[in-house]
């Protein structure tokens, strides 16, 4: 269970959307939270992967170097 107070402007917008679509304010609040959580999880995982890459000491390889290494160059 979660209870929160929204600024009046946001509450009004949320109510208007709910009224116009026939959905509840709870539906839209839940959808917004789920989308935010997905985005934050993606950012966290990307940051974690980047940190692991940097700590590994591996180097990025340019496309030209990769093609040459694979014998795909001109």
C-alpha cells in the first residue's frame, strides 16, 4: 500500500485524464510508477555493466580494426 500527496496541478491533470479515458487515477499512477521503475532498472544495469567493463581493463575496438582482424577489410 502506498499513499502520496500530489501537487494540485498534477492531481487535476491526473483526474482529467482518468475522467476522459474512463480509467482510474490509480491505473495511471501504477502505470507511471512501473515505467519509471523499468527505466531506472535499465539505467542501473547499464551503469553496472559500464563499471564492470571499465574495471576489466578491456579496450574498445574500432570498426576498421575489427574488420581487419576478421579479414573483412577492403
